[in-house]
């Protein structure tokens, strides 16, 4: 990014934060750390797991059984979030508000006052459901503070939308402030509705996990590994960016943040490989945006979807598997066609680290394997994230080259320890045998008493202890993750090496970073909860679907197009998570009403009470809420990519839309072919398996047709008539009609075998 004005404008659009003095920065850090400590102790139920472990050792500390209600926990976390928000984000981006002033301290005080009032008030309300006049005062104050915090962190669009819904709610209830205040503040329907509950219970654990992966360099490893693997091939840097972003995924809910993180490395590489700035700047936003669609770690909205639908998250990631594969396949096909059209070659191998180094270090990816296995196995999402965090800490220490030790032996130790964690109670003999073999191997190799040995012994002894006392598998996984943080801090504190000091700082900084990162999604969830509360208090949540279906005349396709436009427009000013919450509450019921009486939509998802119509509708709005980040005219992710690449914004954004075409047509395909969600299939047999494989193959063929048509390259440059024919056929084939798909295949083969000789420059 050569133009200083672009840098300044990008910082103005992307970053709203201000510089703090060291003392105020400490306040923010303390608030962030308190969020993590409170989450671990009470929301993740560490105190209960610790009591279980100690009681099995004959130590019964009754105070550990003290628990707080969910709404109290949400109030405490939101209080800390408001401190961070009003410290870091000024009232307005101007010199006048450069420093933290009286207005900021006033909002901090009001935020603490309203949240801690609820913290202490809620137990009595939960017991007798009595509302007092003073509750109205605190409720209105809380709404004002939350909306102002949201405006500062996210922008004005979401607060304005919330105010419209709140105005309708208070008018519809006949200005019954008592009812309004109870619903929006005391009950779990407004600020503390499902969105904030999901954020505090599940999403924060993944944000913490993601922050640690970023701090210790696992995300950098994935990017550099993919660059080393594909970089010497034609279009390697671009293809590596696509695959790396797909592997990492995101729970931050911010495509822009992903672009600014990975794009600073991949975009310059793409430009050096010969890609024009408008292409290099488009590839990374498309790949980063797709990270929120990619299992096992999807965006924060996916966790809310699981809660809204009453379907476990491990089933949601199965449902998202084929759509994610289709999305990244589409991006890859477009990049491949562009690479051939431009005649680019791979970069020299000497530009990258040796591939053998990354293969030797591939065990660094073990935390991602662990979290995938845990989620698919059905282990609760937050426990899966925390247990994977423990493994991430362990492999991070083992991977440090500056610290001596036989790497293969320590890797084997980690693999054995991880396996024993998942085996659960009853494998004590295997634990003892494994420890003996590891000890013998260490003695034979000439063990070095250093950080690798200490961290491995701490983990192994802890696992062995919990196996011996019969700790259940979930508690063992969870406790290993929590104590892994403690082990890393202890070993890091005594370390004399730079790698050891880095691990020490990365461990506690991850908690700070998680608190800061979660500010936007927590406030978005609290504000969106007010919209949910407005819909439930007025009954609009039940009737809105009928009204919208009536406005579109019951035409399903028109309703889907209207929903798409609504989601894309809303997403231009509202973060992904809030966008999904609003559209799932406003538009998804209308789609549901339009198809709920039809087969297969009227049938329940096997094993659950949720009907397929609702699952398909929620996925539809989920996709388009995410794609808003790359859709002009706003397209913040595309803007970030164009600024980093130094290219024209509009050309970059339009390229991004082309490369993400799978994201735009995919939701229509999945909605009309719900078997592609996999969890919707009741009985698997050759017919259903064949149908799913046909759907997948036909969809990939559609994307290939469109990539050839839009880029104008097959075996050579294609004439405009043939390109238009391919695009029209490709769009028509999105119905997956066998005849149209077959015609498209014939058209492609014709172009492949004879088009090269007849091709003319585009």
C-alpha cells in the first residue's frame, strides 16, 4: 500500500480505537483478564470441575460449589466489555475526543452501575418475578449505555435499527414501561437474550482459542506452509491464500480483521507473482470472508444459529461442510482460470522456506484436529475449544527450536497424551505403561532439563492423575485446557530463553486480546437481543413471516431474492453476527412459512424437532449476511484488500463478487436441494448418497462453467458469444436440472476440444 492517504483512510474506516496512556491501558487489560477469569470460573464451570477433581482426592471444598445464574454472568461480562468499549473507542473521531474524558468516564460509571445493579438484583427477580419502579430507571439507562457502546465500536446503523424496533415495541405495549423494562432488562428476552448468552457460553471460548493460535504463530505457520506448498506452482500465492483462510476459519465475525491479518503477507506475494493489484486485493477478502463458513471453527453467528434452531453445533458444522467445500472450490476455480489467462508462472522455490521444515512441524496443526474430533464427537463446543487450547499450548512449547530436546520424542509424547485424554477413565494401565516408555526413551536419549521437559511432565502427570482418580472425559479435557494455561505461565516465568519468554507473554496476552476482540461481537449481540425482545414482546416474531409472505404474493423465488437484498443491504452497516440475528428473526420466518407445508421442508431434521424448512431458511440468511462484507458499494473487506494491494476499489470489489459467485448462487442451490446439508437425510442408501454426490458434482460443474465464462479462458481466450452462452447456461444449471447440466457439460467439452483453435482475444 504505497499511498499514505490510503493507509490513513483505511485506518479511519477499520480502526476506531484511540491510543491510551500506560495506566489506562492497564485498566483495559485488567477488564479483559477479568472477563477471561470470570468466564473460566463460573460460566465454563471450572469451579465445579475443580471440586469434582479434588473431591475424588478426598478434599471437599464446599465454597467451590458456589454458582451464579447465567444472567448474572452475562451482566458481569458486559460490564467489563463496556469498560473496554468506552476506554478504547472515542465518542467521535476528532482531536477533541482523543483522550479519555468526563463523558467516557460517565458512560463507564453508568455501565457498571446498570450491570452490577442487575447482577445483585437478578436472584430476587428470578425468585418472585416482581418488578419495581426503580427497575425502569436502570433498564432505560442500560439500553442507552449498550446502544452508545455499540455505536462507538460498530457504527450508527445497528443502534438506529434497534431504536426503530424499540420504538415500535413501547408503542405497541401502550407505553407500559414496567412491562417494557422487565422484558428488555430483567428477563432473558432483551439485552440478555439468546445472542448474548451464546456469546458468553460458547463464542468467547473460541475467540480465546483463536487469539492464542494467532499469538503463538499457528496461523502464520498455516499461511507460510500453504505458500511453501503451492508457491512454486502457477498462481501459487493466490491458491495458498484461499486454502490457508479456509483452514483457519474465524470466530471473530470480522472478515476485515482477517484480511488485515493474513493479507499483509499474502497480497504482496500475489503481486510479486504477477497478479494485478485489483486481483490480488480481491482474492484475500473472498478467502477471508469464507472463513466464517468453514467448519469446524465457523463465525460467531453459527453458534447462535445452533441455539436458535435447537440443533447442536456439531450438527451445524456437518450441515455446513458441503456448502463450505463448494464455496472454496468456486474461489479456487476462478483463481486457476485467472492464473492461466494471465499466463503466470510459479515463483522460484528459494523465495520460500523449505517444504520439509513445515512437514516436520505439521504436528502444530494438532489443536485443529483435536477441536474437530471433539466437536464431531459431540463434546460441548466450549469444552472442545478449551481442551484444544491446552494441546495448542503443549505443541507450541514443543515446536520451539531454541529449546533443546528430541523433537520426535516430544511429539510422540504429545500424541500419546492427547490420545489418553480422549480415552477417558479405565485406561490407567495404558497411562502407566506410556509414562514408563516415555521415561525410558528420555533417559536413553539423554534428557535435557528444560522447558520442553517441564511442560510435558506437567501435562502427563496431570492427565495420569485424573485418569487414576476416574475423572470423566469431558472434565478431563476441560481441566487439561485450563491447567495448560497455568502450566505455560509457570514454565514461561522460569524460562531464560527468548522462545520461553515469548510463550509466557503469548499466554496472558491471548486472554487480553480475547477480551478486546470480543467487544464488538458482545455489544452486537446485546443490541440484537433488544431487537429479539421487541419482536417477542409485540408478537411480531410470529406474525411477521405471514406478512412478508403475503407481500411477495407467496412467490418463493421473489421472497428469496428480497431476503438476499435485505441481508446484503443490512450487512453494509451491521456486523455479520447482528445481521444474522436480525434477518433470522425477520426474514427466515417468512421463508419458513412459504415452504413449511411442502415435502421435504415439512419434515423434521432427523433426531430433532426442527423442520428442514427452518434449517434451510436460517442457512440462507446466514450466507448473505456474511457476503455483505465483499458486496459493493460498501464492501469493507474488499476495501481493505484494495488498500493493501494499492488497487482501484471498484475493480477490486467487482472481482471479489465474481470470485465469490459460489457464495451468491450456493444458498439458492442448498435451499432447493436440502439433502446437501447431510443432516437432513433420514435414511442413507445408494440412492440418497448418489443424489448428494450428483448435487455436489453438478454444483462444481456450474461453478467451472461460470469461472470459464467470467474470466474468458478455457484453452485460450474465448469469444464473447461463447462466454455469454456459458454464463447463461451456468446460471440456468444452478437449478441442477439434469438436462441443463448435461447441456452445460457438452458446451464445455465443445469449447475444450475445438474452442482452442477458434478462440479469439477477449
